[in-house]
């Protein structure tokens, strides 16, 4: 068999899975993998860059195997029976691959590999409107008996506060009737208040389909 980069990669992944299954996740190190596969530590890092990337490949394969295993579940006579069979299949897979499953849940990327997007702060006036919307949502939830998170998410409120109305769930269907119309009244009322309190030249509204820039008078907030 011709030794190619893909072949080496598959061999390393296979040997790594055997190590985890037999010894546990704590046993999976570059040195132990090199001993089990007969490849050098340098080869391992050339293939995967870091052991974090190697573990991610292992976890991906574990989830792929779980999906294939679940798809083999025989169909039940009812949805309830089918659900029970899926649960039985899931538990059976986890018990048969206990160490691989622990690797899936106990693994955490090092901080330098985790790059979370930085959330931009709302414009000053929009931030004030956002707080009022949260209060209105809480009151609406108490009055209607509907859980607030089902009515609107915090992201929905932030989008509404910055006039990003397109495809906003609170402006559709029962959410609009329950909360959206009241939110519109609140936003329109604040806009009118700002226009009365400040000269028009101090308020800038630029609306487009994709981008909204708002300059709010600072003295009111």
C-alpha cells in the first residue's frame, strides 16, 4: 500500500481511538500515540498541527459513528416506541464507547484557540431603548403568562432597538400581537420625545436594508 498523507492520518486516528478505548482519554498524548502507531511525534504534529486538532478529529468521528448507529434503529409501531428505541440505542452506544464519549465531553480547547466574536455595544440611545424593551417584555410576560424567552430573545430586542426590523420574530404573528405592537409604540414614542427635546439637526437616522446607523442625543441618556 502506498503511504500517503491521508493514509498516515487515518492510521493515526485509528490508533488514537484504540488508545482511548483501552486506556482512557488521559492516556492520549503525542508520545503514547507515536509509540502505538510507529510514527514520530513530529509526524503527528505535521499531520494535525496540535493535539487539540487531533482530539477534534476523534470527537467528530465519534459523533459520525453515533449517527450511523442510530440510523440502524428498527422502526417502531408508534412514535413513542420509536423514541424509546432511539434512547436505548443512544445509551447502548455510549456504554460501548464510554471512554470515547468521555473524551467528547471532557475536552476543552485551550484559550488561544477560542476566538469569540466581540459584541459591539449598542449606540447610547439604543441601549436605553433596549433596557426599556426588556422591562416591557417582562411586564408582557407577567400579564400574558407566556415565558419571556418564547416571546423574544435578547438579540431580537437589540435588533429592534437599532431598527433592524427585517425578519425580526417579534414583528410577526402572535408575537407581534402580544408584544411587537407595544414595542413599536414604545420606540415611536421615544423617537418623538427625542425630536421634541433636541433640534432636528442633532438627530440622524440613516436606514438601509442591511445597515442602520443612529446618532442619539447624549444628554437624554
